[in-house]
C-alpha cells in the first residue's frame, strides 16, 4: 500500500508563537527585535516539524497547524488505515472504491492518532480496496501549551546561541604582552546533544506527543 498526500487548504500561518511570546522568550518588552524574531520563529517551527516527522504533502510546507488534506491510498489491505497527518482529525469524506462511507456506521477515526478502523455490523474488519480517498482536517486550530513551551525554549536557546559558537570547547585569552587567544573546539557531536538534528535535546524531549508514528 502507498498513499499520496495533497494539501487542499494550507494553514495561513506556520509560526508557533505570538509576538508577545517571542518577546517573552528572549526577555525583551519593545518592538526592536520583532522582525528578526518573526523570521526566527518560522525557522524554528520548520525545524520542529522536521524533528517530529510531519508528513509532507503537495501544495504546502508541512506544519502542525490545521490544514485540509486529501490523501489517496492504493492497493489497500491492512487491519487499520493510518492517516499521514495527526491531531484533531476531522474526516470530511471517505470514499472506498467509489463508494462514500459513513463515519461511525462504516468506519471510525481516532482524532489524535489518525488511525481509521473499518466497521461491519459495528465490528472492526480489514480495509481491502483498490483505492481509498480520504478528505480530512488535521493539525491544531490553537497551538497547545506544551508545544508553545517547546518553541519558546527553542527560541531562547537559539537567540542566546547567536552570541557564541556552540562548537567552542575552551578559550584562553592571555593579555600581558600583546594578546594571545587560544581556542579549542569539539570534534563531532557537541556534548549534551545526542542527535545531529537542528533541535536541541532539551527541546526534542518535549516533542514526544507530536511525533508522527512510522508505519511499515
């Protein structure tokens, strides 16, 4: 089985934080950094989406915000149908081999996991079809607090890191005669960072709920 994902109604905003939250994250109260923070918010949101493995669909950049998706599955023979996007799932239509199915009567969908179960006489059965087309909404209308917290922590770290080189291991400045500077750098992974991705461990650890499951 394979599926094709098309974003039919993209999210209008890909950022995760409000202007006030961005300012709070870095500890400013005026508008002097607003433009830079808005751009940084988009970059960090994209890194979080990558870290979480959000499925990429034709027509728009991946996001955790709500979008309307059309997903087409072919050669279907599975116990459960797993939609490629998750969170606050709302199915608009599901057509199996040209026949429109009715939610609750012919199938049910778990709104958080995006797992769809086929029903027959109110009992689960396998999905067996040449083609299944699902139109559904997925993603958050309002960014949840734990995702905002992760995004704010990420912004705080990224902003602070602008002033230093994260690969710098040590620095010795010898003033007396003239000026001598010795720098040592970490080779390979920076200590405290177990993965090679853009998202620091302290932030990645807060994203467990938002990670997409891998289905063979």
